[in-house]
C-alpha cells in the first residue's frame, strides 16, 4: 500500500423511466465519456436523433466535457430507452449540482412522460379495436 492513496470517485445516481424502459444512470467528474450497457453511446444508440437526445441535458447545463456517464438501461425499445436515459441523466445532474435544476426544468428533462400502452380489453381484438360486427 502506498502512502498517497487515490481518493475514491464519488458517483451520483439517477433513475429514469419511459414506457417500460428503466435507465439507471451513474455520473462522476471526468472527461465526457458516455457508456451505455458497456458500449459507447454512439454504438448503442446508432440513430442521430437518439444520440442528440441523450446528450441534451448535458448540453443544456454545459456539463458535456465535465462528467463521465455510465448507463444501465433495460426494457422497451431504443426510442423509449433513450427517453429513460434523458430523465435519469437529468436527475443525476440535479443531484450532482442542485444549481442546475432551473436549466433542467426549462428543458423539460425532469418531467416523467406518463403515457403507457393501453391494455387489451376482453371482447376486443386490441385495446380499442373490435371484431367485425354484422346484424345479419
């Protein structure tokens, strides 16, 4: 053991949800690294729209090159997962520095999108679609 032990990194956590996707986001001071499920964010989210979406809270708070981000996301599809990452990242940033709250709220990054898939009802083909009806 050396006398000058390095101080352990302090992590800040945030959880984001969208439809059935759940993202657990961990941030720490760093150089701007963005890892999603063990892959680079550009690999995991290949679409440009999703890449800009997940970095939006960092851009709004000007923290892009100041923090490293690690994300573990499961459930739903890629578009919903990117929405969950946005909310989780925003919550983690708010916890990291409380003065960023105003910028995150202005961008609507802390608001949970409550829309979910409507359940299928009995006697129907889908949630609202019915079977064909004829009086004959």
